[in-house]
C-alpha cells in the first residue's frame, strides 16, 4: 500500500511544477505552451531526484539489515559449533562410561561363573565323599525295641539367624528290615492305619471340634545358597491320644464328608498367625498354604475364606495359596471366578502335585500363578524329554519369562542337587534340607529338642508323597554330622 508521505511528496512536486509554469507565464510573459513544457520538465526532474534519493536511502537500510543478518548468522554458527563440541564431548564420556561398565560387568560375570563352577565342584565332591562314607559305614545292629524320639519344634526366630550350612548332615545307611522294629519305631503319624473309615471320620470330627488340627512347617531354600526363603504349612491331625495322623490319610475322607472347608479355614488362620510371627524378623519370608479344590468350588466355604483373606489383605504378597495341578486343569465357572477374586486382592498361587510337564505358563501366569512345584525325580527323569513339550532343563527359563518360579520338591540326595543346578532351579524343598517340623510356641527356648527323623513325617502339602526308602533311615549321630561339615569346609 502506498505510504501517505509518498502521496504528499507527489502532490508537492506537482504544485511546485505548476507554480513554476504559472510564474513563467504570468511574470516572464512566456507562452502557455512553453510554460507547460518548463513545468513538465521541472516535474520530471523532481520525480527523478525523489526516486534516486529513495533508492539510496533504501540501499543504506538494506545494507544495514544485511549486516545485522550476517552478524546473527555468525553468532548462530558459533553457537552450533559450541553445541557440536559439547555433544562430541558428551558422546565421548558416554562411550567411555559404557566401556568401563561393560568391562566391570564382564569381570563380575566371570567371577559369578567361576563361583558357580566352584559351588558345583564342591557339591560334587561332597556327594562323592558322602557316597564313600555311606558305603564304608558299618550296618547298625537293630535293637529289639526302639523308642520314638520327640519332634524338635521349629524355631522361627533361629531359622533366620543361623547361616546355611555348607553341606547337610550325612544320612546313615538304612537298617536291615525287621518286623518288630518297624512296628515299634513307626512314627505316630502311621498309627491311623489300623482305623477304618468310620473311626477315622469320628476322630476327624472330634479333632475339628476340639481344635486339634496342627500345622508343621517345612522350609524351601534357595539353591545353591540353601537359605530359607519360604515355608510350606503341612497339615497334621491329633487324635484323642495325641498321636499324629498325616494329611494323606484323612483328606479324602474330609472331602467326602464336607469337612475340608472347616479344615482349610483353620489351616488358613494358623498360616496367617505364623506369617505374622515370621515377618517380625524377616519381611521377605513367605508361607505356602494349601487349599482344596472343593473349598474353591463351595460358595459358602469360599465366602468365609474370602472374608478372612480380605481382612488380612496386607499379607497377600507373603501368603501363597497352593492348589493341585488337577485342580487347575478341571476349573469350572465357579472355581474360575473365585480364583480371579483372590488374584484381584493380590494373592499369589502355587501349583503342586505335578504329574507331568505339559504346562502352559502363559495361561497360568494370567491366572495369578507365581510358583510351580515339581518333584525332583520328575525333573531328572530322562523319559520326560520325549513325553513333554519342553525339555526339563529349559523349564525354569520358560517359566521365568512369565514371572513363575520353579521349585524342585522331594529332594533327598546331594546328587539330585548337583543335577538340578544344571537345570537352573532356584528353589528346593525336601528332607535333604529339613523335614516338616512342629511350630515352637512363642517364648519357648531356642535350645533343646532332639533332631527329628526324616522318616517321621510325610513330605508335601496336605498329603504329599512319602519319602523314598533312602530317606527312612534313622537320624545320624552327632559325630557324623560334625565330620561331614568339617570335610565340606576343608574342600
């Protein structure tokens, strides 16, 4: 748009030229044509002068702007160069830090691998010495009548204060079979074999009414450190004579008679009490509590359990609810809904009584399963490599991708531990580490009590499989334990 000053200058130039022509016409007496020519000439001259002056002024302005732009471009170039220098220095520092960290990680990995090899060599050497000592030990002469030793209560406080031993106690060789000894040395758990189902049902009802349902705790340890990480609550029933009855003997009768719900409620209450005692000393400990399939499917019983667990929801990260593998494979709509309700409240699940390795880890992880307990004999069985979808040595890595930990249970020998370490198994459970033991009352002394016989308890959850014949031997003498520990330390 034309500026007002330009219009004003043009009008002034026309007026000046017209005035000049008028003055020449009126004063000088020049004719009108000549006066008009002179006026036009003056106007043309004024126009040319104005154009040249404006061009010079614009050129000076443009030159100043170009100089400013040049200075700004130079400043920008300097800043870009400075940023480039800083970026190069930063990249050099990052590369140096990455190289240093990579060297440190490589050295740490090398040390860890070397420690792993040393641990495996130590376990192999201890196992070999154990076999040699067991083969060279004389067979003990059985006594005509053996008196059963009392169970040593489990001290929850001392369990976390003691460091794990380098090697477990040496098992003594099994004694020769003798009917008289087997009759007298049988543990109280096996005294229920003489009862018929009717008597056992009556004993079960009386035990529930009189609150004679006890739980024994069996630790689960990390491998190869053998540090206690979890406990499994194993159910035991006391009859009128305070003799113990294993869960495997009364669970089927309890399920058939509809009493399993009351038992699960009582066991769940005891597990919460034990867990609160454990967490006073160690916040990372956990307790596995077994739940029957019929409890999960019974709406009335499950509602009571759910109300109780809701009230103790703060313990959900440390209380693991354990179900059988057959329970997860036969879930109905009601069981699935109840299982989801527990998972929504933060409770984690475990699977035991695994009979095969056909496992779908993605589906189990979606349902809230975080642990799977597989017998060591099943993992080490060569036939599983051909019958299952995955090799047992790869099972731990596969489950780990979905946040599920593999626990090898029913471990009874050092040789099994060596083989399981090659399978990258992180947790173990079995009579090799400790049998199920009764809970020591609060305030009781940490000393006293004989070592429990591994054959006196039935391993597992609510009636797991019995220990193998190699685990039914009597407890070794104290000097054998001390010698084995000294041997492991010298190695």
